[in-house]
């Protein structure tokens, strides 16, 4: 019996080719076969910022943060700016808690309270030594039922993420595949190439273009990746990722396969990953 149990356990460790059908199996294909019940989630709609009230610069970009105020910003799933974020020396600063994704009390991801569809987003970022953060886009605010109560899903379960990382000093840079968790990558899916991030403590330029499903990441004025939402290739990418259908995050797959929902638009957000990070000169051009 012990030998049999050991063999079953070993087979369950194989996430790609297993056919053991054990309860703890992590293989997406096996979990898809088990999935039957409809997924329980609600997309929460809240009041949005009126863009006509924002300042536009000479290039036609709306200024989302000009270094003086966090007006228009709030926490994901919250009605105010979380205590972990502040306006400091002309930058949006996440005060590091050292708790990683667990976040500290009063923390949370920061979003600009308006959904965007086709856009060019530009900003600058700087990380602390060993720092980790991310730029989310096309995100929704989504709740699900946990122990009879409505709770918000993490923002990353409904959106793409432009990774922000100290590549030299954070372990995440060594994980994933082919560097797809390094700075400017589509997190855990497509690596940014060339990898041209400046080291911790120095400012980097980020640009994200989304237009009719085509998405382009730029870092420090160089194009580093391109992909296309709502296509068979996008479906293949999701199927090969941690967001696979029937996997550990089944709601994420359903939300991301049709990123941005029926209107193909969503929030832009900044991640509280527990490490000090700074953002400045945040602006966006709408390309409807």
C-alpha cells in the first residue's frame, strides 16, 4: 500500500502529462473534466472619473497624476486611496510593508477610477532593491462568494500585468520561463526582449499600447513584446499558463479569455506587492 501511495503521489507531481485523476492533481486537462458547476462571480460597476474634467497635455494625453494630487485614484475594491500609497516628492509611492503579496493592513492595489479600451499609457517607475510591483490594465473589479460572504478576487485574475521588478535582486526574475517574470514582461506569459531595465533606484520608462486587441509593451523607449487579445493564440497562451481553464484560477480564465468584458475596456492599476516602488508622469491617450 505504501508503495502504491508513493507512486500515485509521484504521478500527481507531473503537472503536464499526468492521468492519475487524484484530488490534488494540478493538471489543467484533468481539472477541466471535473468542472461542471457554473462559476460564481460578479463584476462590480462603480462610478467613474469624468475624463473631461482632467487636464490634457500638448500631446493630447490625459494627465492621471501630475505630482500634486491622487485625485481620481482609489484602492481596488475600495472607495479611497489605501494607506499604503502616498504622494511623495512628485511621485506615487508605495510604502513597503515587507509582506509581499499578503499586503499589510490598510494596503491594497491602486487603480485609476476610469475604464479604458483603446489607449496608450505612459509612465515612469522606480523600484527599491529587491522590489516587485506591476502595472495592471484592462482589469475589472470582481467579487465571488467565500464562506457565504462576497469578497473581491485579486485584480490579477481579470487583467494583464506589465511586470515591474528589480531583476538583479528579486527571486521572481529567476522563475517562470525564459525570463517571463522579468521587468516589462507580460507576467508569467511573454518575456520582454530585449531586457533593458535600469537597476533598482533608477527611473525606467514604461509604455503600454492597446488597440483593438493588439497589445505592445515598451520599456525605456524600446518595443519589448507584442501579443493579440481575443485570438486563438491568446487562448493557447492562457491554456499554457497558470490561468488555464479548469485550473487553480477558473474564474481568471473566464475573465481573461474575453479580457475587458463585453465593452473590451478595464481599469489601469498599480500593484501593492509589499515593496517600495515609485511611479510618476502618468498619462494616457484615448484612441477610440
